[in-house]
């Protein structure tokens, strides 16, 4: 009997047994609350041990043999690989083996089918349940040829390694074809439809995630020559975290002895949150909230609450701290890092990682002295192998609501976790019902806890109906306490054109000439126009002050430098910005002027005014409604925000007095979200829930160019964008040259490809600090169409500094026509 291989020089039985050992340990380490858990565990065993049984066919073995030889054979191997429907494919055959074994062992055809689809798609993305089980006549012909070439005895031996006594000798492809071809799935599909919520969806995603993460990890570690023990240590090892670490940090900083009423209030909130998390009912209280005003220490309170909850339920529960914007991930991660390092804790990747599309893939453990190789680091970070993960809503929610292999890689580590959602009001209201149903189901079946953190709590769950437990029980008193600002609605009553706004803001700048100003506009075009106008008046001596321009139109490096300057100037500062400044940017101004937007965005604006509660001066936030006279008096807010939120805000503000004190915000926010809840439609959520129930993965989560159906998209964009690398300075020129060198590296195999990715990771953060993403139509105004086809389009030094520059060092890329902007 010839030996079978899974990879060059790797025996199939060794690979399968390693994946089985790793995957079943992942499964058994989880606390799960599914019915028939013993059947699900057996299904997991079979999926893990049989997921590559199809590789036993001689066509696949021939392909492996070619791959291990010289250049000519490698080219033949690559040709075989690219043929698509070729006899060396193994996933479908492996899936049928899996189905056959499960059908022999379980009296549960639906679970057998779920196991089949998990194996079938473990090298790709999940497809719709019905489509994955329908096999074409051409595929059956290939399967019959493949099976004839397999020596089944070795597959029996592999099953015997884990004490599974099912005889593969009786595997008959013709009988399977008769069974599956003539079957209409009525019973199983009815079973799916009858489920009140999505247990089968969670089961399929969990086992799929365990399989693909274990399979990839084993293959990566093997390719690097590392042992299974090393793999197990990095992937499965856990560490304890001191639940008192935030208390210790507060004592070190002297915050336990408050110097002001603001500090007293922060401590009171902190103490109440911690007391309530200690008293929470671990079985019933799975959806929690911290609803307190801005600037009251929500970040540290929530971290401490999460750690103390973890202390109660078990050290194998991860903390997943999520935020809506990548721009504020770094500052929260650095705050957490500071808490642990200042209190004497070893801070490495086993304790704390951050994960979003900008983060370098570098996984470091203290005892290693250096970070893991790129492929290993990438896998460990993207599968969330850490005790505390700081990440984005996109990373979290697009792992829960996804059919994509790369997104579902970390799904198994979402189970048994404490998930903190900071600024939860950023979730679009059309998904509230979807979020409400699915998070409750995840909390129950995957044994998770969710903490909603915000100053403006959306009505996803009802506190009155005991669907969510508030940890800051005295929240109304906290909102009543604050008297930092007043919201001025007097100018909001009448619409203004941009020209009228210019006249108004100049008078304000003159009248309050000793105050720092923040002006927030909704579009790039209006922000640039107002910035240039104020600068012109400063140049003429009509207005005093230093102007600072902020928007996504300028490169991130410049944005950060300008934000750092705010509050540190020697003269009065006037900041002109788009709404990007509301995304967790820690700035504090005297007077703020904002174009109309939804109330939760207005609240974020208010958080930039007298943030630190100077008792000697009260901040003023003035709201306006600006319209575009060249576009049928369309409001600029409508270019950015949806009608439902704007209408609900407009109706509410129309009922209020011209001046709203901060202590009235709590009631105002509640009225707002009730209005949104009354008028919002649940149609999109209900539609997606129906698709999820029936495992219609592609229909729920994948939109191709021709499909205009409703799918889950947390970040929506109705226009194409392009990425522009701006050669702003000499450092940028050097980074671009390095990028070109990396792109020109010769690629002969996957190792070369990984090396190229690893080299880019080294410069990624600096490289992306020179990149702006703008609407393609806006770019067409300045650049030729053929310049916009690459991943990153170069705006070279001459185009920035020459006579015909397309990028302004002050206001960024020069746009002529577009009014669109992006919120995320």
C-alpha cells in the first residue's frame, strides 16, 4: 500500500491527526449551550479527521509529486491547479466522505449535511445551503473516477486512530448519487425555517471556523518546520489576567483621591459600574450597558467591568473591545497597554492585540525575544489568539454576519467572550432588529456577554422590558450633574446658504475673539470653502487666529500632526473640519459650530466642547442647517446621512427651546431614539434573519456587481473609491521606492509571496500614513482614467509641489465637483 500525502513531504494521516487534535481541543475548551451537544462534538470530530480524505485520490497525489520536483514539473503542477474542474480537486470528495461517515453515525441528517458543507467549502467561502448540496452531473463523473483510484484501507486506519468504527469499504459513490440527486431537502429546509432563531447557522459557522483555523495553523507551522507542541502552545495556551489591574492603575495615578467634582463623578460612576458587575446574574444578565455622559471615563470603567466579569465566569473568556472607527483603536489600545505595563504586568501579544486593516501583523511573546514569522503572526492575530482584543465593529460584525473564509477564521474565538461595544449608537438603525436577535442568540448558545457603551443609547434592547441591564444604574443623576455646555438651536430655525454662513461665522469670530472655535461641516467641499474664506480674512487682518484644517481629504500623517497641535497653540485656534473630528478625537474647544446631522452625531460634537468641565466657562455648541443653493436647496446633511435619522432629529429639535442645557440631554436622547424606533423599518433585518435561518450565505452576505439584493454591509458606499499615495515629502518618496522594490520581488512559490507580504508589513503603517481614499469621480477631475487602475495610485512629488499640483498641502486632494463624503 503506497503512502498518502497531504502536502509535499507530509503524510496525510499526520496532517489529519494534528488538525483533529488541535480542533477538538478548541471545541472541548468551549462552554456551549446547544441541544444535542454530544452529536455536535461527534460531527466536529468527523469533520476534522476526514476534511482531506479526498486527497487520497491518485490525481491529487500526482499533483503533489509534481510540486516537489524541478521547474518544469512545477509549471505542470501550476497548470493542473489552475484548470478548475480537474480530477485533483479534493474538497467535494472529502465532503462526501464526511457525509457518509456522519450519516452512518448520527440519526440527524441535517447535522450530517452541515458537516458536509463545512468540509466542501473549507478552502473557499460558504455558499447557500441548497446550492452546496446540489452536485452537477459533471462533478459526479469526476467523483466516480477519483474514487476508483483510492485505496480505502488507509482511510479506515485514520478513522481507527480516533476510535471511529465506520467501514469506508462500503463507501459507494453511485448510491450516494442516487440519494442526494433525487432528494428535495424538504424536511431539512422546513426544519431550518421552523427554528425560532439561528442555532444551525451558529453551529455551521463554529465548526467551519474551528476547521479552517486548525487546518491553516497546522499547514503554516509545518511549512516553517515547527513542531506540533509549538503550535499547540501558541494557539491553545491561555494566561490569567489580574481583575484588579484598573483599580491598581487608578491608585498609582492618584485618581482614587479626586481633586475636583468631575473626578468625584468619574469615581462614582466607576464604583457603581463595578459594584453592579459583581452583583450581576451570570445566567440572566448577558446583555449589559454603560450609559453615561461623554468624558466620564467609560473606557477604564468598561475595561475593569470586563475583567471583573471574566474573574467571575472564568479565565478562558476573552475580552473583545470594539469601536466604530480605526482612528480611535490606537488610542484605546495604548490606554490599555499603559494600564497593564504601569501595574507591572508583562504586556505582549498573548495578553493584548489590536486588529484592524491598518495594524501590522506582528505577534510577539516575551519569551521569544522577537516576533513570530509573518505567516504565523498573521494567523495568530487574525484568529484573535489573545486575552484582550481591541478591534473595530467591522471586524466583529463582519465575522458574525459573513460567508467569507477569512472573516470566519476567528468566529470560534467569539464564543466564550465578553464583547464590549463602545459608541454602539454607530450601528445603523436598519440592523437593530438583526443585532438584537443574533447577539441574544450568540449570548445564549455560545455563552457570551455583551456590554453596550455610549452616551446616547439606541433602543436595540429595552431596559423597561428587562432585555438589557444598566450597570450605571444612577445614569439620570449623572446626566443631571453635568453643566458643561449649552446647545444653541436659535440659528437652526432658518436654513442658511454657505455664503450666509460665512457672514454669520465671521461675526461670531469677531465677537468672541478670545475663544477657540471648532467648525464642523458635512462635506469636503464646504469645509475647504469655509477654511479658505477664513484664511483670507485672517490674511487681511479682519480676524485673528491660527487655522487648522481637518478632513479625510488630507493624509493621515498630517491629520495626526494637526490634531496634536489643537490646544497647544500660542494664539486663538480656529479648527475647520468635517464630522471625522467626532470619531473619538480627544480635543476640547470653547465654541463649536456644527452643520445639521442626526442627534447622536450632534451629541458627539457636544463632547468636543468644554469636555474637561472648566467651571469658569460654559461651552456653547451652535447648530445650523446649511443648504446647497446650486442643488435645489438640498441640505448638506442629506449628502451624508439617511432620511430617517435626519427627520427624527428635525422633528425633535423643532419641539425644543432655543437653548438646551446639558442636563436635558438624557431626556432629549431618549425621545430621539424612541422616534427612530417608531419610524424605522425592520424589513431589512427580518429579510436577513430569514436568509440566515435558511443558511442562504451568499444571498445574505455577498453582493456581486449584478446583484442589487439586500445584504449585510456595515460600511455602505454608493460610489467607487480610489487610493492615492501622496508624495508629500522626502520621506514619502523613500517609502514609495521601498514599496516599488517590494512589488518587484520575484514570486515563484507561496513562500516568496509570504516574504513579499511580510516586507510590506514592515512599511505598512508608514506607507498608509500617506494614503487618502477618495471618490473615483472626484479623482477623475484631476487624473487620467488609466492612472486609477492600480491598488495604490501615485501622486508624485511634482504633482504635489509643482505649478499644476493636484494636492494642496493645506486642504488635501483638489476636488472640483463632488459633494459626497464617507462617514466611516
